[in-house]
């Protein structure tokens, strides 16, 4: 049994992470997009998401008896079950570093973006102290990644899950008002390399189509300055 089911959402950054990784591995899978609405959020919840994930969130993966939630756990399953092509480095130290970077993207960088998302209702969020503090957190992180990418093409040296996670996270930071700028030349070059990868282009392209269909602004995807 090779085919699995991935439950995601049309604007789920965590679901997009897993879909990109599965496509990088050339896997056959059924993609179920759960209901999502800009005003109502993820409602009604998909019954399989409710059954499998006590956190009631996407992404969720079902593969026979294996039922999992949380994008980083799903990365580990994809890698263990389908090791080729590898998306973690082989050496223990490099693999640990890549995992740290992937985790940091979700747990250190993205919480700033979630704070920006919470300010959507404010007509002029850039004046709010909370917006300024989230922006400062994002910009400090951009600077660290800019320096990290000074001597390498990808975050952990070779292309890995860490790149997939941070590409999606920075896409949402840009969408919520804090994009990369011309001063981030290493990051812009990395972003260009990322969007040139067919799986990234396909998954992010579908998200862009969805945003456009809803009349929303779309951030820069590739190497251009924002
Ligand atoms: N840590 C989780 C986060 C998942 C998450 O936040 N999913 C969002 C969509 S991107 C969701 O389902 N939100 C609906 C909700 O929380 O009710 C992961 O890595 O998968």
C-alpha cells in the first residue's frame, strides 16, 4: 500500500510544507483540502481531522494504520518510509542542525507571523506596538538567516525540510506585511532557488491562485525584491 491521504487546507502553511516534501519524493497521494473560509477559518472541521488530531488542525496524514498529525512529525514519517531522495542530511551533526533550523522556523520565527495575522482586523496595524515588535522579531530572524546563507545555498547546506519550512514561513510573513527586502540579498537568491524547484512552484502556485481567486494580495515568490 503506497498511497496515503494528506488533509490540508488551501491556505495552510503547515499543510503546504508536507505537500511540498511529498512531491519532492515523487509520492502518489490523495490530497484532501478541508473547508476554509477567510471569515470563519477552518470550519466545519473535516471529520477525519477531528478523529485523528486532538488539536483539530491540518495537516493530518493517514496511511493504512498510521495516522499522524503535526507537519514536523509528518516530515519524519515521509523520510523514514520513503528515504529517497533524502530531505535530511545524512551525517548526524548536519541532520541535527537541519532539524533545529526546521523547528526554529515553526517555533521561533512563525509565532511572530501569527501575531501579525491576529492584527488583520486593525485598519492601520503598522502603528500598533504589537505590530512593531512582531516586525522586529521577523527582521532579526531574517538577518540571522541572511548571515547563515552567506556561505551556502541552502539552510542546512544541502536542500532539506528546513528550507521547505522557512520558505513557507517567510511567504506568510511577506503576505502579512513584513517581506524580504533588497538588503537580504542571500535570502533573495535562496528564495529564487526555492521557487525554481517544481514541487515548491506547484504547491505555492496553487496557494497563489487561491489567494487571487479570493481577491487577496500575493507576495513576491522568487528572487525579485519585494
Ligand atoms: N504545529 C502544527 C500547526 C498546525 C496548524 O496550525 N494548522 C492550522 C492551519 S495552517 C490549522 O489547522 N488551524 C485551525 C485551528 O487551529 O483550528 C503543525 O506543524 O502541523
